[in-house]
């Protein structure tokens, strides 16, 4: 039995040795694989960064060279100093000469490799050249390289100078376009009509050209403006706003939105609202008064807002002034939608201040069947105020 146990012990020990021996190389190999994979990842990251560094280094070097040799037509002509294996770029501004050079295989703006240089007494210096890279099929020739006199080309540029000039020119052109775009954005807007509040003059999804106001807007103009704080206050004080506040629900803000409305009254005019229609008091002779009335019509839910929104003798709501029609102050405009049924406007939140104005809508530019100047509003001059149009 002792011999039997000894044999088992020897076998167990051998198995353990084999297991350890098998595990050790396997663990070592896995560690090596992880190390190799990590090294490859580092190399790949470095390889990705290297082209970017090379691009910037090349551009910096080219700009330095160009700064020394000049840009464009003022750049140094390397025709007399170019050597074999140099890469140069021929340039020519004369259209007839450009065509003549192209017929001989010399294309202005293309990089050429100098293959050989010929200099003979009393003979113009000539160079044998071929493109430094493949060209389009219709530009390729079977007789590369071609020989051309150095003086036949008005300007030979070094490759670095040409690339730097091209980069600077591209940046300047891009900067010019961006500047023009910024200026246009400051003075011109293309606006899509979002709602029915200006029907029938403006239909939903009409595209309108708006120009920044240089002169003050006039009566009848359609203005484009940012929402005044009084609008948010009016919404918050409406039935919907109060109900939302009672239930701790956030009311949709007008922040970031912009609106189109028609000017009903300008600074200095006496404005009021009668039966939902804004009006301007033009003159009174005795008890006979003449009004300019904007027949916008009643809002779809007049009960949502204060009763003063639809009947008052002042442009500003909740003023408790009932003796006379108040005048609009300097920089204040009374605005309303042509379709009062769908418009929340100065009837609800009072005069619009100048600081909220961007500009005036000029034309409908899309769709084609609506193209043209914006139609006039529903104004009428009336003797006395009535609920119906006279």
C-alpha cells in the first residue's frame, strides 16, 4: 500500500508540474499580446497625430518662405535660379498667352518637375518639364517632358510660395464671404410665417424678406420683432397662465421666438381698442370724431385675457385712464395681426417698444403664387366707432 501511495504521489506531483508548466507560458503569452496591442494603439494614435503636425509644419514653413519671397504677382520669379529636380509652378495672367502655353503642355497653376535645363550662348535658357503629379486624361500628353523657354512663362514660382499664396488667398476669400454674410445677416432676414395671425396678407409657411429698420416704421408696415416682456406677463396673467401656475405647470415661454405684426399706431398718435378693433383718433370737430380703424376682428378666446384688452381708450392696458385717448410715447408702436381671431398682439400686452424691433417685412418671396409686396391691412377711415364696417 505504501508503494501504491508513493506512486499516486509521484503522479499527482507530475500533474501539478505539468499544469504549472502549461499555465506559465499561457499567462506569459497573454501578457505579451496585451503589451503588443497597447504598443500598436499608441503607434496608431501617434500616426494619426503625425499627419496633422506635418500639415501645420508644412504650412508654417511655406508661409515663412512666401513671406521672404512675396505673394502672387509680387512673388520672386525663380526662373533664373531653378535647378533640376525642383518643383515649380508657372503662372500667366494673359489669356491668349495662357492658351498658347497650354497648347505646348504648360498649364499655369500646375506643379512641374524640372527634368533638365539647357543653357546655350546667345540662346534663351530652356527647361524640360513634366507634371509633378498625374493630370486629368484630357490634359495628359504622350510627349512628356516638354521643353519650354524660361522667358516664355511670365512668372515661375517655387512650390512653397505657390501653396502659401493659395492658402492665404483661400483664407482671405473665405473671410470676405463670411464678412458679407455677417453684414447681410445684420440687415436682411429670410423669415417663414409661422401662423395664421397675418392672414390674408401673409399665409402660414410664406417666406418673407425682412430688412432692418433704418427709418422708423410707418402705419401699415408689417414689422418683425422679438417678443416683449409684456407678452410673457400677459400670458402669465391669462386664464391659462393662472391655471398653470395653480398646478405648478410651466407655461411655454416666448423666449427665442419672433413675430410679424402690422403697425396700427406710431409715436404721438392716440390709440384705443373698440370691440376688439384697434383704432387711431385722427381728429374731432365738436362731437364729430374721425378714426382710422384696423378691422382685425375678435380674438378666438376673448375670455382668456382681461376685458380691457378688447375695449379701452388708451394704448396701454390697465392704466385706469378713462378721460381721453392716451398718446403713444416716443419709441412706442401699437401692432396687431390682420387676422385678430388668431392674433395675440398690442391689444393684449400694450405698445411695442422700439428696442424689440428688428426690421420691416418687404416682400413675399415664396411660394411663387404669393410672390410680391405684402398686401395692405384692413384699415378704414370712419366717422364715429361702430361694431360693423361702415
